C-alpha cells in the first residue's frame, strides 16, 4: 500500500518526458509506473489529468532576512511564498544577523530555523576578510552548501573581500573541496561612478544603472574566473546578467575551470530603462542591461550557458524602498522573487524561449548536483525525496498583490500575467500548496545538509 499515488501525469525530467504515475511511500518516490498505474493501491490518489509533473525547484539564492531582520521577511512567510511558487527546497544566504561566518553562527541559524519552514532548506556560509581562518571549520564541521563572498560593498554587517582575501579563501576552498559563491562587481569602479554622479547632483533612478558600469561587472567576472582557475577552486558566479559574462564563464568551463553561471528571473524580465517606471522597487545588483542583452540571456540560457537559476529573493519593507522615491541612493538593493521564479520561466517555455526539460535542468537537477543535495533532491527517481510540482501550462493569470505570500507585500511583477503556473506542490510526499494557497504545516520543512 502506497501513501500517495499521482497517476496520469506527463512526467518531465532534465532528459525527457513520458506518460506515467508516481507512487510515494514514507516521503520517498517508491514506484514509477505507467500512466494508469495498474495494480497499485494507495491511501490517496491524485489524478494529474495529463498535466506536467516536474521535480520541485531548488532555489539556492534566497535571503530570508531571518534571524535578525524579520521586519523584511522571515522563514515562515518566505517558505510559504516558495511553496506556492513550486520551490520545494531553498538555500538561505549568510547575510543575517548574526551573519554566518563560523560554525557557531551556522548552528545558531540552524536552531533558529527548526520547525518554522513549509519546505526543505539548506544554509550557505559566508567568507569575509575577517574569517579566513574560520573557513575550514565552517565548511568541514557543518552541512554548509557553499561559501558566499562579495567582491564589492553590499552591507556593513557582511564585509566584502578584496583580492587578497578572495584569493586566500579560494585557495582554502580548493584544498578542502569547498564551493564558492561570488558576487562579481568591481568595487572601485562602482565607487568612481557613484562619486561622479553625486558630484553632478544626480539622484534619479537611472543613476543606479549608471553607477554599476558594464565594464566593472565584466572585469570582476573575468577576475573571479582567473582566481578560480589559478587556485583550482570551484565556484558559482551569482546573478550573471551580461551576455559577455556568460560567454566568458562558458569558455572557462570548456577549458576545465570549475565555474558555474547563475542567472535570475528578474534579469530575464526587466531591462535598464524599467528603472524609470519602478524606481526603488526595481533597485538590485548587479543591474539590468538593455533589451538586446536580455534577449541574449534567454538565448544563452536555452543553449546551456547557464548552470542554475536563483531568485535572489531579498525583500525590504515598503518604507525602506520609499526612502528612495526621490533619491535613489537612499533605497536598499533587493527585491522579492521566490514566488515568481517558476512562473517567469514557465511563461518563457510557453513563448518558446526554452524547453521544460531545460527548465528542470537549471531549477532542479543542476542545483542539486552543484550544492551537494543530489543524494536526495533534484531527480524523479526511486528512492529520492518525493518533491514534486504539478504544472498547468494552459493557465494564464496575473500575479496580484493578493497573491503575494512573502512578508513584503509588494513586487515589481505585480500585475504581470504569466502563462503557465504551478498548481500543486509536494515536499517529501506531503501536499504543501495547492492553487497558490498554503495547505501544509510550518513544521514540515527539514534542514538538508550537503553530502559529505
């Protein structure tokens, strides 16, 4: 007897699709059968009615702002938004209070998250100039999925790394088999452009775009690649948003450098001039480029130049964003995005931008493999966690304020219509979201460490 049987589905993996059924027992995939599932019995049967069934999305780029900054977001609301959007595993970044820069702060965060998540989750550690001597223990003594670093200023509580610290940490990670996450922008060029704009009295929204020059982003990406190659470390270049940067990463991979490219849904959706309309509510970094670049991102995503998609979910309060209404410098960098990750990509599938198989590869299979979760996540395979999402590729609907489950009740996607939506989300066999509504329990989610 199975706990649950999903029958009459079109099952999609990163390599293909087929008509079939999935039997679940004890939170794991127990049986993969034909569409009618003849001879199988279950306590609960779900008829997929031919809809597409995919492995749940793994969002490895999430700022839950928890603990410490929970007026912006918290684990409970953030994982509600994730579940409604078809994300079954999220990995939290280390920029909380306290920031995760040693084994003790890592365990503190684990304790803070216990029993408060609708979905499964992992936790990244962080690298700064001040914790180089603690990176070994942070990687070896915890289940950390990566070590995050900034090459430019982000927030005061999480100092960025200059070349000496970056190279030192990459050298250590190479020796212990660790994975780096790198925010690649040239700090000095950003500072130079900001100084120039402020000197001319500029504070309009487009200043944010101009203060993050393309030359600074591309230079930092190339420098990060070079340091990864020189040290032998593995690393992910986060939120890659330039065609030339993706091409540089791809070329490096071709010659054997262990580097991966992440891009984000907002970079596939918005362009630089959208800042004029959205102002502080579209302020994030790295910044958007032009329409020609956005088209190239979709093309390179479909052609395999992108390894993984992360939402970079980083909410702030409306009050914090409104501070930049008349002076863009006063607004913080970051937007919510975990609930809209799959809808943006599914709309792209319906527009012929990429295949469902390719989408599954970059949202599930590859993240599980890159972050060491592929012992239980990222595949529809017997013995793996029954993290499954049912898609209605015919459904067209707008993302409204009433849809938002994040604590941040705003979104630059508000009012946008997407063609293709997740309509059922299961985490380890339990239904946690149905038709955009939460039906699961907050204590269901579990901490998932990387494989050792």
